[in-house]
C-alpha cells in the first residue's frame, strides 16, 4: 500500500466515523464527542468517556459495524484509557449539536477542578443563564440535571469532566 | 497470585463490592435525584472494578478475566475492605459509608496516578475525576442530614457511628502493600490518612457533627476474613453464574 492511499484511507475512515452517532446522545457523533482518539492505517483508537459508561460497548460495536459496512473490516479497534477523556475534547460542532439537541454543553476548560460546576449553565431552550442545578447526577453518567428559572424548563447539562 | 496482581485485585474488589451494594438502592432511594445519583456512583465503581479485575487476571496469567474473578470466586477469596460490604442500612448509613470511602478513594487514586504500572496509573487518572463527584455528593448529604432535623441528625450520627469502626482498615498495610510500594506500583496508604482526616473533619464541622467515638478497629477483609454480609451479597450477585456456569447473552 502506498503512502498516498494510506492517507486517503485515514480520511475516509474519519468521514465514516463522523457519521457514527453516540448511542446515548444520537445527535452527536463519536468523533465530535472526542471518543475517537486516533485513526492510523490499520487501527482506530477510542477511549471511554466514563469508566463505567454502559455505552462504551455499544460505541465499539457501532464503530465496528460502520467500518465493516464500508470495506474496512480489517481495521482493528483499540481502546486506551490514557490520557483520560475530557469534555474539553468535545469539538465546537459537537457543542452546537448538543445545544440543538437540548443538552447544555460543558464550558471549555471545565475539566480543571477549580472550574467544576461553578458556572451557571445556559438554558438550551431560551438561552437564559438564570438556571440552577437539581442533581449532579442525571440520566446518564455524563449528564447533570438542571432547571431554567426563566422558562421553567428542566434540561440536561453535559457534566464538566 | 503475586503481590502486584493481588494489589490490583484488592482495588477491584473494593470497587466491585461497593458498586454492587449501591446498586441495591436502584428504585428504592428516597427521591428520584438520589436514585439517579446512587446508581451513577454504582456504575462508576463497577466500571473501575472491570478495569482493575481484568488487570489482576492478566497479571495472574491463568486465563481468568474480570468476569471470572467477579462471578466465580468464593467469599473467602474476596479481598475488599469490610467498609464496602456493610449493608446499606438507611440512607444516612449509606451516605456515611460513601463519605468515608470516597474521600479515601479520591486520595488513593490521586496518588496512584504516579504508579509505575501504566494500567493502574491510567485507571486511577480516569477514575479520580469520577470519584471527586462521589466525595462531593456524600459530603453534601452529610451536611444536609447532619445539619438538618433532629431525626436526620440522629440517623446521620448513627450511620457514621456504625461505619467509623471500618475506617482504620482503609489505611492498614501488609506485605502486599510493601511489595507493591517497593515495585513503585503501590502507594503508602498510611500516608494518606492525615489528609483524609482533614477532609472528613471539615465535612463533619459543616454538618455540626462530632467525630464518632474511637472504637476498636475491625479489619480482615484484605485476607478474606469477611462479615456475614458479603456472602449474602455474593449469592445475589453471582446467582446466574452459579446456577448456569458460563452463561452468556
């Protein structure tokens, strides 16, 4: 295989994975969530978001199916824990996709402990910052439950991590 | 198992048994938000256990993976500390256990990020971010219950009083720890105690509570001497693999 075709394979794989949705938050792709860490010639490296996230297995299966269906059955999937996944790896597009889906995206730089949970979330429905945390643990490991005091809508906030 | 494999096993067993205990709250917690919280903490613990037990199995080299270690060992082969196997009791007792354990675990994982075993370091670096949420959750509830009504305060005091006797074991060291420290894999748990006490005392002060009276420490979990409670927990957790060995779906 020449170097040229290897590069184009990598780009093709990236495009394929950019269409693989997260099973819990189907509005966002596994690439935009920062789960896909590296795409090399024969290997895709992924990292779990949370240690115990049940979606981890489903994500690997979805990626496997997408690769197989697009002629990359020989590309292996490897999982790495280090460096640990951070919400700072969610792309700008991923953040917009989250907001449009009704989930307040985490602020950038939020992975540092000093910023954790200290900024008010912006309501994804009306944009108000007059919001409050109802529960730090929500419907999935990665989300907290918030409420907007302006429009009274409850909403999920992607946890700073 | 050699000392390093046993070291990983102990880390995994602590997480596994606490995760299983917390999952007993699922559908029973006093409020929906609490139910979600405890289930999430349980999930994080089980996730850590999967990684640590898989590692222990790899280091052992006898073909056992995390599932085999979780579901096909008998009670005396479990190496978790006694604190995590204690029954949930009421919500305050559960929160007391979580307070003591999560602050310990956060300090432990922070230290283990420097482990020379790359897998242990990676698991610790990942899990410590989750554990800090657990410690905050437990601390918030201890303050809310301790500085709450007469009833909630009495229950918080009773819960802490019960769990306190199992705190010493968290910091006990033996030859497994010594070998792991010598290899640069493990950390000096005794050295974490001062920081742990500072954290616990700060939470108790916020909660208008005093430290429980000192008691004779109850230990033995690391070498398989458990309370009766663990057997009952395992009979539930291991039921499927015991009734249908090797079952998969």
